[in-house]
């Protein structure tokens, strides 16, 4: 044979027609899922970027492919139609349709072709700058609603294959190191880790943001400290190596334990004063979580973890801890092995001293 007419029999990629109004309706009805677990969050674009997309649509220009997928029937991640590429564009379209933002004030007018009562064609420039969807005339709203999106549907692919599709599609936008960790973990592992990332324990923690996946990085760093994984630092490169061997080092009981620790930490954090919250950063949270695990393992009677922390923050051991959070003092990276260990030794030694 010299020509392969069909490579796969059990899966297919096809282009399907969608107008904006049809697409928005299915998104809002939950027929299209905008949050598969390995997607980036939907707040990556600025309002100016969102406006540029809407302007392109109103100027009748192409805005690129949107990719949907339907996986195996038993799939937890792709059991419904899922958006695997085009999250920011979809969010901009749906938000504009629902009057959530206005077109940029510097947007250029669109050239419209009108027909008067005598059948004569008239060219007219309509100002769209600063307008929301509801402020557009019916004719332009109708044009927007009927604009045809270029959408491809992946059907019959496994979750693992679809994860690869997402990774390949996003390579053009070069996700940051933390986002690549999400891709490497894949949907199956993210199904267990995402609920931990959604913990309110990360609210108001300096350096922990859902937008750039630094929350996920904090969770992964904590997992590394909980396992016997050999590390020289907790850089993004180390984390990527770790997630490549994730199943080897992380068992379900470890994830359950971590989830329980963060649930406890949520309740503890609610009692922190504003000044005490200053001690929580993406650098220190893993150390405080590991120390909480140690606290749980000792006989502590009526003493609470927050009692211990408040004593710790006034102790000389905290000076050692703080020095290991200062690159100028330590002369090393915040996530160097030495600084990580110095922080952990400081708080662990204090717990030992407290209960001795």
C-alpha cells in the first residue's frame, strides 16, 4: 500500500458549524465544559485583549480555531464536550455577550453596508468604542450572533491522548513552567490535586495565585517534602522531574493526607491576625504544612497548632526560619535544599522543644 486513507477507525476530528449565539448557549447550559482540569484558568487575558478579539469579530476577521473534545463514555474528564483550546477567546465572547465588559475606548469604528428604503447601498462607519453588547444596534448584534466560529471536535480519543492534544496546542503560546506541570500531571492526577489547589488556605497568601498556577506549584513542593523523593532544590525543573515520576512517589494515601492537612490549615488560618498572615507565602506554606503534620504526630493535649505558631514567631528559632527566607542573608535561592531544610529544621526543632 502506498496511501493510508484512514489512520484510525475509532476516533475522528471534524469541523462543526457554530454561530456565536449557539456556542454561548451551549456553554451557559453546561453542554460545553470550559474547565477541563489541565486547562489554564480563564482570567489570563486583560480587558484590552478581550476587546481586541471582539473588535476582530465585528470587523469580520478570523479569530483562529477553537477545539472541543469528547472522550471515552466512562471518562471523568471528558465525559461531556470539553473545551481543550480557546478558553480565553471563549471567555471573552461569553463575557461580552453578557455585558460584562465594554469595547476599548480606542477601538476603530466598523464599516457597515446599509440598504435604504429605495434599495440603495450606503456605507456607514459605526462607532463601537466604549460600547457593551446591549448598546449595539440590533443589526450589529445580529451580525455578532451569527458570526461563524471555526471549531474542531475531537471524538473517540482517550483522556491521555487529549491531554497530549492540549499540550501540543498550547505550545504555540508557550505556557509557563508551572502550567507545564499541570500538563505533565494530566487529567487523572489533576482530578485529585485540583480540590487541594481550590482550598481557601491559599487566599491572601503572597506568591500564591491561581492565574499563574503558583498555587499548584506550592502543592507540588509540599508533596515532594512529604515523599522520599531525592531533590537538590525545589525549582520548576525539579518539580517537572517529580511529576514525570508522580505515580512512583505519590500514593493515594499521601494525597488524602495532604488534603486533610490543608483542610486543617484552612480552619487554623481563619484565626490568624493580619500581621500573622504576613508570615504565609508560597515559600513558607509547604514548611508550615509539614510542621502541622509533625504537630499532629505528637501528644499535644489541649494545645493547638496556632498556639505553637504564635510562640514560634516570637522565638529565636523563627529568626533562623526568617533568615532562610532571605536570599541576601542566606546567599542562596529561596527553594535551595539548604534554605528549605533550614526552615523545616527551625520549626520542627521548636515543636520538639515546645513539647519536651
